[in-house]
């Protein structure tokens, strides 16, 4: 009986170890990208419009090789847009890649290493796009550590190819997916002083999310 208990315990331990290994491998695409992930990367590499409503692209910046290695993203969009009437600027990043790396690097971590400090708790911001679809993003207020103390608002969220979500535990919630998208947009609240009723980040996303949707490929498990 004692021997049987030892064998049963060993089996449980083995199954748990294999399960953890499978999850970690799925999160990082250890065994190579699956077909859906390859299609998602190819789709995001397609030429994207340079205008979004009243917003026009000012520049497009390639990622540093070290950033690509860290994020493990085979495709991305990294642009700065300017509103043609108000002059507001927003910095946009969309990446696709393995769920593990894509879910791990949040603005709270990344901006803190770039001379910014959190200026408050994050909160969920609902966004309804121009077709009436509901999305949700995390909003994080930041403040620069230098003398001017520039303020920054950052919105970010994840998607498996459908709606955008402010996931509480993205690493586990999206574990096992073929791929995961992350969208992050940043802008200075100081730009809103002349037009206090105009929110540049929300205005941009309302229009942009519909333009982006045809470039997304729904993930599978």
C-alpha cells in the first residue's frame, strides 16, 4: 500500500511538471510559431494607412534589436500621429507575438526604467469604437523624474484578435494561445489645456480600432 502511494505521488508530480512545461512552452512559443501566429505576423506587416480620421502619421520608428529580442514580436507598428486641428501628438505601438513576452512588459515596468514614475493607480477606461463595439484599456498616469516633471497618460490592453481587454492577469488568461496582440498609446495631458473636452487618446482609438481590425488574425489554442 505504501509503495502504491509513492507511485501515485510520483505520477501526480510528473503530470504537474509536464503541465507546467507545456504552459511555459506555449507562453513563449518554445516549439516555434504555429500557423495562426505566422498568419498574424504576416497580416500586421501589411502597409497600414497613414491617416486615421483627423490624425496623420508624423513618423514611423523601427524597434531597436534589443527590444525585438525582449518582446519576441515578429511584427509590430510603432508610430507617432498628430491631430490636424489641435496639434495633439500620440505615440502608438501595436505588437503581436507569444503570449508570455507580450503580456509581461507593461508600461508600469517599461516606463519606470526610462526615468518615469507612477503618478497614481491604474484604472480601466472603456472605449466604444465607431462601429459601437466595446473595448477596455488600462490607463496609467506617469510623471517624468526630471525638473520639468512632464506628465504622460498611457493606455494599454491586449487582444486575441477580437475585442481589446484590460486583463487583470494576462499571462495566465491568455496562456496557450497561438499569439497575442498588445496595443499601447501614450500622450501628454498638458496638450488638453486648450481643448479640455477633447481627449486625444480616446478620440484616436475610437477611429483607429476599426481600421486595425482587418489586420488582426484571431488566435486559437
